[in-house]
C-alpha cells in the first residue's frame, strides 16, 4: 500500500492485489480529489499483466468477476468513508 498527494491536494492510493487469481500481482489505483466540501471524485484504475483467453466465453466470465471484485472494493471504500 502506498499513498501520495500532489500539490493540488489530489490523493492517490495504490494497492497491490496478490490474491486475485485472474490477475495475479495487479495494482489497483484509487484517485481521490475534492469537488466540494462534502463530496469527492473517486477514480479507479486496475493495472495488470494478464493475457486474455482466446475464448469469448472465458473473457466474459473474467470481466464479470473483475466487475464484482471492483464493486466489492468500492463498497468497502464507501464503508470506510461512512465510518469517518
């Protein structure tokens, strides 16, 4: 886990994901920047070195699992924010 802040106050949080079998050793980047005093913009970027399967059905399944994984990550992030 690493956290950075630029001169404009934008935070970037980087997390290495080693337990996600589809995309081993991938990196998940969260960008957080204030929009108003009560709201912020969160961007998520997943960087990975996975080679997609030639099968469309397998790729479809991989993308569904990836969407569920990222959805859970966002849900967990929202819970952290609510506790503050």
